């Protein structure tokens, strides 16, 4: 028997992609979000070229909490380090943690959701009970409880896949505690997709359950996964910032949350050093808002029911 999925001609597929890109690019929120996101991605990609190597207490060039000036556009911290230098280098750490944690979250959430929706029965019941636990319990609370325990067991020395243990643990913990929303969205879509005619034809053709889920159902879930993935990134940035602010980050690889923590401990607020708190704080808010705007734009583009009818 032939394949169960209709293979659309390349010209038609190209037109569909072109139509999607035109609608997405015409979305006001997508335009703002993409501009901000591209800017921060470029900054994170080449921090050394833009501001030089990461400054430490040894090679600091400024005075104690000096305000913004021509030599230090965003002022200095409590040991004379240039805040602009710290923020630019922190962009790489914060974005890397958020993106890698999101990948883990999407893989786990998609796997649980598609398995639960496709098989149903007791598999669906048990997987959804586990999902409900992670859905009801805030990911930040779970991460806050789990992260110190794992760090105590692993220790903070050495490197794991290029990350110091504290950052690696934060990546894994955020990814493993923020997948429940994705799982629920994927499950609801899978319940609908598994009843489609092309899935029935694939079963008759002798395709295995794994093949049907990967080749026939998963490709149709990509729009929902992409749209919700952008929102997961925004949540991951907030959780990482919160954990680092509470002292679970790594001062040797400072993220925006670590900078906020150091500013708080240095008494930046009481000393009137608004630049020390403001610079990383604005970066966190801007990047998170960018991902939210992009996620909403993707949802509006993929989901016709969300489009406003003039």
C-alpha cells in the first residue's frame, strides 16, 4: 500500500511557507520581539568582541559603584568592574541556560503528551497524574527545593559539558520541572490527530505505534510546540534569574540573576546605584517579553481561531 500521508508538491509547500512567513512577519508583536531577540543573540554570541574579556576584581578598572560615565556607560559595581561588561557576558549565560532548559522541557513534555494521548487508558491516567503534580506545583518552588540538594550531592567543582555543576544542575532542574504545560497541550492535540484518516491508513499499512507517533502525528504538533516553546523560554529565564538571585548561580560564570544577587548584597539599592540593579533587570524583562511576543505571534499565525476578524 502507498504512504498514508499526502505528499504535497514542492511549489505548494513553498507557497504555504511563504504565506506563513508573510503573516508572521506582519504581526506587530513578532516584529518587536524578533528585533529585541536578534539584538541579544548577537550580544550573547560575541561578548568578547563587544566589551572585551570578562572583568574580575583583579582587572577591574573603575571605582566603587561609580555612576554611568563616558568610560563606563552603565557604571561600575562594588569592586570597580564595568557593569556593561558584566551584563554583556551575562547574556550568554542566561540565554544558554534558558534555551537548553527549554529544549529539555519540550522533549519531556512532547514525549509525555504524545504517549499519553496516543495510547490512552491506564497509560494516559498515570502520565496525566504525574503531569498534574508538576502542573499544580510551581516550577520555581520545585527547582528551589531540588537544586540545593543536587548541588550538595554533586559538589560545585569541575565542569559538566562545559558548565560548572551549579549551572548544569539549574539547566536540568528547570527543564525537568517546567514541561507539564507542554505535555497537556500536546496530549489534547494528539487525541484529535490520532483519529484522523491518515493515521488509520498507517495502522492498516502495518506501521508501528512509534512510527505513527513520530512520522504522522509529531509533524502536525510542531506549530503548537513552537508557539508554546517560546513561552517556556520566557518562564525559564525568570526561574533561572530567581534561582541565581537566591545564590544558587555561579559567580565565576555570572548570569543576569547572579548580577542582581551581587547588587543586592552590595547594597546597590540603598546606595542609589540604580544602574547596577537596573541594567540586568531590564535585560531580563526585555528578553522575556520578546519571547512572549514571539510565542503569541506564532499562536495567532498557526491558530485561525485566535485571529481577529475585522
